[in-house]
C-alpha cells in the first residue's frame, strides 16, 4: 500500500474542513457532532503524517563527576567523590520516563578477589528512574551509589565492608549480605543494622544504559580503577584521597601491598589484608 504524500493529506484536510466550517460572514455555527468529526479527522491525518514519530528521546549518554554533566569522565577511582550517568533528554510528554541501569560487565576486583577468592559479578549493579517532564535537551543525572542497588536488608548485628571480617561472637553472613559491597555480621542478641555509608566504588568495567519509556535510547561505557600511582623519593605509592593511618581499612580502596606515606609523614603504610600497617 502506498501512503499519500503529506501535501495530499494537508490539501484534503483543508478541502474537507473548509467544507464544514462556515464563512466568517455566515451566522451558522457548527453542531457538536460536526465539530467532533472535524477534530477526529484532524487527529487521524496527524497520525498518518507522523507515522512512527517518537515524542521523547535522548541525544547523548555519558558519565561525569558532577550532576550537571560539565566534567565528563570515562575513568573513575575507587575513592571518587561521585559518579554520575548523564543524559540530555527532550520530550513533549509530561509522563515520559527515563530509566538508568548500571551493568557490571567485567572483572570486579573488590576485597575478596584481592585476597584470592572469587568475587561475584553484579550484572545489574544499580538502577534509577526519573520523570523529567516536557523540555528540550534537559540534563538528567543519576548518581551511582557505591553500594549499587538500594534494597532493604535484614541484618541483626552490624554491617561492614566485604572481606574485613566480623568480631568475636558474630556470624559472617558472606559477601553482599548487607547490600552490594557489604557483609552482615549477625548476632541474634543485637539490633537491626543498616548498610555502611562509606564504601569504595568496586573496581571493574561498567555500562550505563538509558531507556526511555521502556526502549533503549543509549549506552555509555566507563571504568572504575584503583587510585593512580605516584613516585615519591623513589618509592611507588598508591594513595587514597585521605592519608592512611595505622589500622584504617584499605581493602577495596587500594590494591593489596600498596604503599603510601601515612598521615604521620614519618611513617610508610602498607595495605596488608584488610587494613593499613604503618611503621
């Protein structure tokens, strides 16, 4: 079937509507059924002209360290202040929905992997949803949480970063039992716990997928790695943002065996197991 051209449809609309609409000098008014007929015909013609038009979409998807998307990045550190997935969204609809899905696609190297144990991969690491409303090139940002998906937990005891180990008389409920990256240390005589608020971003390769009203609109890849190394007085150091102190947790923040000048500048700290050892 060959569809008529837009010009033909518009000419037909003018002809038919013109036949229904009286002259401005005429006292006659269109009856309600005729008015509805005009509106229905106009809507049908618009649908034919538009075909598969979409009334919402995105022009780009990328990652950044700020919510406005001005500071683009594709590489982040375990101690990055924030990681945002950004999209620029245009829509004529009030209720168009923008969904963000963060996929972990390769090699999470968090605490257990550093210690030689297999670490589970999280194919769906985090999700988010927003309804921006009508607009053109509206910046829509999703802040990716370090703990991934924010789900309710049931931990009677306390939560701690994976691989750190539990205190005596507490049972280690295994990795991610307190949310992604956190372990529940349970004791039936304790109170309900909440996931820790300060965790490193997990090392690995990720993608941010943006869907609009259930259809994939764009995907952007990014990487999270350990802090870059520097050479100080001939020693290669891998340091977090905050200078280490003896006994502070280092697993997951830097690689095992990493060295860094301590908060006390006279000490050299080494990441051994779960914590920094400073001498």
